[in-house]
C-alpha cells in the first residue's frame, strides 16, 4: 500500500499546497481560492491564531478573516512569509517569530499548525473524492519539500514539526520523506514532452530520453532562489553535478522593493503609520501587486482608501508624485511605468544572475536552464534570464505549470526515491590537507610547526577558514558523490 498512496506537501514562503497519488500515474493538485473567485494550485502561506494562540484559519481563509478589520481580528496573530525566519539560522524549539501585529509565538508551533492544516485538508479532500474506504495519515507516504540551501538543522526542524502535526509517528519515520525543492522540480520537468514548456524544447524527445543531458534547475520561490545542476543518466535517473546553491532573493524581495518605493513616495512616518494602523488593507494592496508582478508593461494599482486618507490630511495627492520618476497619480490610481516596475526586480535579478554565472563559469557543459516556482511566472524574470543566458550554450525553458512542478515532482520522488542516483556532499573530506603557511593569506593562530620543529618556512595553515573561503573546499580534497 505504502508506495501506492503518496501525499507531497510544498510548504512555501508565499504559497503552500499539496499533491497526491492514489494508485495512479499522474499526481493530482487540488485547486484553491474559489471563494475568492480564484483558481490557484496553492494557497497563501498565512496562518491566523486567536489571542490565546489557538489555531483559527490558514491560507485564503486566514487572509479573509484578518482583513475584516473588526475588533476580533485586531486581537489575532497573523503570520505570513514566516518560512524565511528559518533561512540562515541554527534552529531550535524555542525560536520565536513575529506576527504582523508585533506579537511573538514559537516558530515550531506556527509551522506545526500549518502542516497539521495541510495534512487534514489533504485527508479530507481525498475522502470526499474517493468512495469505498476511509484514509488515515499512516496509509500514506508523506513527502515534505525543503529549500536545497537550508542547512541540516532547518530540515530536522521541519521533520519535528511534521511529527508533532501528526503526519507521521516517530516509530514510522520512514513514512516521511524529505526532498529538495529544485530536485523535485527536476524530476517532474525531465519527463515533460516538448509542448510541456512555455518555449518548446528543440527536440521532441523528453530530457530523460537523452542520457548525458545536463541542465540547471532554478527554483524561483517567494523567499529563496534554489539552484541545482543535474545530468540525466541511462534509465532517466539523475546525478547531481554541483552542490546546491542560491540566495534569499526570491519574489518577496520584489515586494519589499515596492514597499520601499511607496515609503519614498509618501514619507517614512506616514507609511509607518499606515502599515501599523491598517495592516489588513496593506494585505490587499500587496496581493494586488503580486498580480502585477507577472506582467512586463505599464501598470496601475488602486490607492487604498486609508492610505489616501492619511496622505491627503497633509497635502493634495498630486503633490506626492510631482518629483517621482516613472510614476504619477491619476484619479485614485497609482500608475507605474514599465521601466519603474522593472526596477523593483533589480536586486533579485542581479543576485540570480550572479549565482548562475558562478556555476556556468565552471564549464559543466550545461544545455538547458529550467525556471520553476511561482516567481518564474513573472515575465520580467523570464525575459531577463533569457537575455542573459540564451547567448551561451543554454536554452532557457519554463514549464507551463511552473508553480506545480515541485509538488508533482515530489510525489514522483516519494514513489521512487532511487530516481536520484547520487548527490554532491555539502562537505568535503581529505587527508594531509595542510598547506605552507603564508602570512599574507593565513591567520597566525592557525599556524603550526612539523614534528621536527622545523623553521617558520615549513609551518602550515591547517584547515584555515580564509583558505577555504577562497576555493570553497578544504585544500587538496575533492567533492564526492554520495550514493543514496
């Protein structure tokens, strides 16, 4: 039963969802947001608690409840984009994260309740759409996706949260599989036909039908940019060619730049007052902007009522835009030029470009560059990456359902983990790794002399951090492939 029943949860920075497989071949992804007039494969990663830290709502429902703006909502705790609180940190059960209102809760509880909701939603959805039997969590193999650039403590933190959420019991830890987000996307993309991409592949064969093909997967998420390099081997299995890399400059960085832009328009103190006093209205504004991020053209966004009311107490609205470049006021609309909209992406795109160039300069004979994830739906992002790298040996491809690639690939990985034949070790090992001490490069406290007490010229720097930072590996040691 185990491998035939699989649920994969993609717990993302901006959006989360799940996919499942029951005795079929194609993973199924439920649709969210119908109550809001939307049809999305994921729901916002927002969770709402009451003043006593009791779970209330998740996703679109949490946003809807919070944006009512009534007295009850004012006493609640809404968390969003909190996954980034785990990025770059050594995690423990006592880590606290901050709600929009400024109140704090334990990160473990926030994430546990999020996973519990997604688990319960999946079991209920499956029960409503199948007949003849009732499913419980232990009937399934559960796959949980995590960013490839997270460290081991963050992955272990997610495993503990999944256990506390009732996804698996500690005695059945083998029923929970952790997979890397870009790795899951790679598994899905490699079996897509040419018409499964927005820009068709140059050949009608799938990537997995072309042993020796090498490609980069760029998972463009809300929080992180995760990058992996794979080679397709005989039988369609994957070999990792370069250790996972990336940065924290995902789609939320663009949102941050948009907020900074509005703060510059209306002044720091006015914007801070608005952000503190009307957080639910700000939620709506940022959702509207997330839609505009997908286009590459002049755009217009409605100025929220309370932002306009606060601003007009000080001066006419037109005055705020007199000296602004690439933006102007037009009867309740903030109109933004295409060039100005693109500027919000500059920091993110620069970071992504640098990360990719660092890999491509290693001459790994890369043929394709695959863009996946929700942020990959941005035309500005896709156009930039294509212009930067299409002149190289790479062809830039983006699957038609870029936001679903990780979910569907995770299900496939849960069904056959051996599909990834080897990975690069995040650490390297070696013997006799010291080098001659060089005062211009090495720290004095790292110096030691040989057993014979040789002269200073024979002193060496052993595993000196400054040396490791230069070549990204211990001296005289090679990276190794670790069989799974």
